[in-house]
């Protein structure tokens, strides 16, 4: 009977304040996009820092290896 009364009255059970509007959804989507962009920016800068560190480590290792190889080659 209670459900029938809601249908006859034509209002939602929690009142009109519980209805989600297009503007409400737009605000939620905008907040989600802002959060996503912040996380992506953080991720990209983290990947950039790690790739730079890896490049320097590999460059140092390569130079050291070449120096050792050159030393061994000259002593033969």
C-alpha cells in the first residue's frame, strides 16, 4: 500500500531532494576528471623521474664497463 501511495502521489520515497539532476552528475564527472588528471600527472612525473634515474645508472655502468674492458685490453 505504501508503494502504491508513492506512485499515486508522484513523488520519490525520500523526497524531491533525493533526485539526481544533470547538473549534479556534471559536477561529479568534473570532480572525477580533476582527480584523474591529478593522479595521471603524478604517475607521469614518477615514471619520468625513474626513467631518468635508470638512464644515469645504465650510463654509469656502461662507462665503467668500457673502462674496465679498455684496461684489460691494454694490459694484454
